[in-house]
């Protein structure tokens, strides 16, 4: 609420808490879309703060012409891309080239437009902002990629922030899993939104572009690699090679084949340890564990962030304040993305809806026996409240803002519908219940006596 308000700039590295002593804040206080702006808005959606989340998409939209000019000037392509290190006016500030000049920045930021649409179901926003932005980002990727003799589409050079830091070794001549994930995501999302907008021909076009992106590079022992023949074999702060798992959700934990890849990749992440991680790494990992329904591990990762990477005023100071390493750095720059990703991790433990259904309390530790939340937001513009007592879910309440069909994973074997208005519930099957809502419809489910 303090960092992102309508009519004011969105969250930069330090938001309103920039240096006021005549010196530049860390990293010049810029809009850093290497992960910082993205993580800072993760909790806006399920946290039911769409107005605050819209501050970021408003800013991106306001500077759309600058981003189109940047795409033409730097990459010689139509559509749009966003400088990875940007000023308040959307101009490039420079920095490590592999993320400051990355061709897939706008593709990651396209997710903010997509999520603003999915959590609000605002068709005006879909038609006037979400699809135009996402399709422009997809058009840019279509132009800067090339189709090879094998029929696959790829970037001529690729990177994976922040592997190999800012040197020449940070560039790869084959697509990294980071760039593959983002290229696939922007094409898939453009296709989905084109379908929602009734543009069947454009939907088909974007689906064909997605199919041209080669499959993820997967090592049998380590899971998702950084790039072909470059497995993740040492600790690193940025989980860019895991983008397909989270936040993009291109790999679905419900699908057995994807689950094996996810579990292998995360086990390898654990194996290589946290010696080079920053605070945001633990927050990000908490979100990943929650997507895997690993409540104990999610809570532990988030607890480590809160205990070891936050000062007494709650600010994320980037280095380990618990000083668990003998060579511990004393460099303590303050940024915000770890705090917001922490909040998102808590929300992921309480409510998930990314897989096409509403799942309450999907990743709670065993010791969290009495838990409740009120009016968190699910995809489809549905407000959800739920109560758990003595380790068992006792009630779930749903309110549909826009109407439509909602699929709920039942958190109890036997239930009763204690209240339902402007909605019609189907018959439960395979542990799921479908409810068709009119706009403003509500339903409340309660555990029935066994």
C-alpha cells in the first residue's frame, strides 16, 4: 500500500525508501527487471490488491511508445521490449548486458498483464491493454528469433540471469531454459488472450509460434539445465533456469512427467546448497516449495528469509545476517523484492488457483493446525475465505465477482452446501466440485459430520 499507489510510480528497487542523504541508492534505485520488479508484484494478485498491482501495468502501458522505440533502435524489431535496467521514464540505464539488454524482459513482464486479467476478468482490460501488450511482446520475440533447419525457433544469443555475472561467458549460443521458458510463455499467453478476444486467426498464429520453440533441456540427474551441456552444478542466487516451474507454471506439478522434472530440479538445487543465495532466493524457493505442496520446506525457507535476511524494521538487506558463512560479506544493500516474494510464498501456502482449480491450504506445515484467511483472490475473479481447525478444513466460502464456472478441489470427503446464492453446484466427482456462478454469486461449503 505504501509502495504502489494509483497515480504514483510503481515499485523500483527501493520504492519510496530511496537514499535521501545526497547519495545514490544501491544500483541507482532503478526499475530492475532482472527479477526485482517482477517479484515485487507477485503478492498483488492472490493477495487481492489488484489496484496496487495495476500501478505497475499502468506504468508499463504509459511508456509503451518508449519500449517500442527501444525495440526498433536496439534490436531492429517491431513490437516492444523493455530495458532490463530502466529510468522512471522507461529509458535504458545500462548495466550487465545479459539482463540490461535481454530480449525477453517484456515477455516476463507480460505475465503482469496476464495475471491482472485472470484475477480480475476485466474484459475491457483484456481487450485494451492485456492482449495488445502481450501480442506486441510476442511479435517482438517472433522477429528477433530465427527458425533453423530443424524447424525450431531460437534467439541467436541467449542468457540466464545472473549466471556468469556480466562477462562474455554469460552469453550462450544455444537457447537457455530461461529464454525458452519466456519465449514459450509469451506465445502461449498471446494465443490464450487472442482466443478470449475472439481473434481465432491470431490465436492459431501464436500457437504455431509456441510449437516452434524447442523443448526444455533436461539432464537426467540434475533436471532443468541452465543451457545445453551446462547443468546447474554449483550454488547460485538466481533460479532463472527454473522459470518454467515458477513463476511461469509451464510445468505442472499435477502431471506425472512434469512432476519428475520439478522434483529432480529442486533436489539438485538443494544438493548444491545455499552458500551463494541472497534473501530473495529463499523467498522464491518458498513459492516453489508451496507449488510442490511441501508445506514444511516452504515455511522453513520463508522463516530463513525473515530471520536471516531482514533487519529489525523488516527491510531485506540482501546478505545473511545470521552469518552462517565464515567469509560472510558485510555488504548490506536494501531492496524490496525479497519481502514481497515472501508475502507471495505465504499466499501460495494458503491458496492456489494457477492449475485450473481452486485449492485451499495446499501447502501447510503440520504444526499450522488452526489457520484461516479471508477474501484472498483466485483466478477467475473469485474471492475465497477458508477456515481450518485442528488440522482439518471446516469451511470454504466463495464469491464470484464476474460470474462463470469455478472448479474447487474439495478439502473434505463429506460436505454440505450451507449457503448458495446466484450459483448452481454440480455433482462432486474425483474430489472436485464445479460451481457455475452468476455475477455476484456466492457459495459456502462446510465439512459434514463423518
